[in-house]
C-alpha cells in the first residue's frame, strides 16, 4: 500500500517523537491545522463498508 508522507513532517517545526508527534512553538497556523487534522483521522473507525471512517451504503450493503 502506497503511503504519502504528510507535508507537515517535512517542516523544521515538526518533532517526530515516537507516540508524541508535535510542532515546535511558533509553527504556522496552517501547519498546526494540518497536524491536528491528520491526528484526528488516525482515530477514525475503519470497518468493513467504510472508507476513512465514512460508512458507505450500497443497496447490497445494508
């Protein structure tokens, strides 16, 4: 499976501590939002019949 490296990981503000990703103080607001959105997506439920936590209802998938 292809995984694209998020843009915020390429920033000098990004701190890659195992289990504690965060940004250095003074990081641009856009970068903060991108990291926050990414971390929220990690908590979404991925179950059969869903894509990125969004339930897909097809006529055969009730």
